[in-house]
C-alpha cells in the first residue's frame, strides 16, 4: 500500500491528510479560518494566505502524529497547485515541495477540482468510470464527464456566479452571516418555497450552462421590498437553485449518451453537495434515469485534504508525479 500525504490550502481551509492507496484514511486534519474572515463577510485572500503560513506546518505534523507515521513512511507528497486563491495555494505547494525534497519523496501537484472530482471514489470503492459529476462549490459550478484519472470533459459551467457563491450572497442579503450555505439551508426548512416568485436563469435553454447572477439580484429585490419573510426568500431561493441544477443536468444527460459509453452513475461533489434539498433532488433525478447515485459524506464534500491525498494516490498509481519547479496556478481548468 502506498501512503500519500495530502495538503490543501486553496481557500480558507488549511488541511492535511494521510491516505492509503487502499482507501484507508490514516489521518485527516482540518483547520477552518471562519473567525478570521467573518468580520469581512467573506474570505479575504491575504488573511487566508497568512493563516495558512501559521497553521499548515503544525497541522501536517499533527496528522503524521495521529497516524503514528513520520515523513519516511510517506510514499509521495500531494498538494493543491490550483485553482484557488494564489497566496494560499503557494503556501501549500511550497510546503509540499520542501517536504518532498527533504524526505526524498515524489511531489504530486493536484488540481483542486480533480480532488473534488475523484473524492467520491475514496468514499465508494465500487464507483467506476465513466460517471457524470455535478461539481458545485463556492468557486465552481460545473457538470463533468469523468472518464478516468486525468480524463475530464466539461459539459457545462457557470457563465457568472457559482451556486455556492449564490448561497453565500443570499445569506449576506438576509443578514445570516458567513459561511452562508448551511445557514440558508437551515432557514429554508421553515419557509415556503412557493411564496416568492424568483427567476430560474437559463431554464430550458439549449446551452447546458448555469447562471446565478440574475437570481441573486432577484433575491436582493425581494429582500428590499420588505414584503416577504426571510425564511420564504431562503426557501424560494433554494428551490430555484434546485430547479436550475436539475434542468441543466437533464440537458447534459440527454447529450452525454452520444459520447461513447453512457455514464451509469450520477455523482455530486463540492461544498454545496452538503445541501440536503439538492441531494434529494439529485437522487430522484438519478432514479428517473435509472442511474446510480453517489454523494460522498459531508466532510468529504467541503474542502479537505483527504480528497487531495486520494487524487494524489490515484495519480501516483499511474506514475503521474511532478517536478519540483511546477508552478502554482490561480486558474486551472480541468
Ligand atoms: O467546496 P467548498 O468547501 O469550497 C470551494 O472550493 O468553494 O464549498 C464551499 C461552498 C460555500 O459557498 C458554502 O456556502 C457552500 O459550499 N455550502 C453550502 C452548504 N454547505 C456549504 N451550500 C448550500 N447548502 C449547504 N448546506
Ligand atoms: Zn473546493
């Protein structure tokens, strides 16, 4: 069994994990920075980068201690090399390079999106390629066909905001604070999803893409009108997001069969996959299409280092390691 040290620092979570190629999670540690960013209502890139400098190295040591391992026991060091907030990515990547160099181990530069895309295979050994992946996070909203490690075809992306961003902005408008997704979901539970008429951008469009900026503006207008209860706005907003996601997935499913073997499984990943209403709508969609449905456990959906370690393990098994002069990339499409 190969053991991979995974490091994640592309946004506001510092994380380190030790992952076995047999899917064992030997250790995983995560340190959020919510308190540092809360006064600003969102992630401040420089504050995040500075926090990673302080947190990351002791966190890696703590993960090694949890697993009862030293760097000598590790077969490769994998770190997020992008996309993300570049200051944080640089802290994690340069830390990984230094550890790899000092311990004489190979480096694996992982695309954060690949981490999300492959994370369901860490949780579910039976998940085989190809699968259709909805990747929904604070920074991304994409539909991908995953044909194998390193073989991703993007079928849809957002033309403006990501779904998680729309949740976070809605939370801000409703005065719920940051991070917003879970708070909007909790408030939505007590509201009426039909109370506030909100748009479903691009619904029924021939292009498979997403758009959430217009929905966010409509939420702002509804809140400013003063004629709706916040819980009804939250519930109506969440229902609009669900409708958009399902409609665009239906569109992608009707096209993806033309591309060779049809995906047999619908998979969701990324922070927004923690949302219960979205999960149940996706499961129903998979049932309608006679597809399997895989949603990783919640902790694996939001940013973490286990998914980076696992993507590292998948790449390591194929001999895909990287040179020490590899660059950090703020933008890096899959
Ligand atoms: O994957 P992730 O941890 O970080 C990124 O790579 O972006 O995703 C974070 C996003 C945030 O926008 C957060 O509000 C959203 O996921 N999120 C949720 C829920 N939990 C987290 N959105 C809706 N419902 C939730 N329960
Ligand atoms: Zn992420």
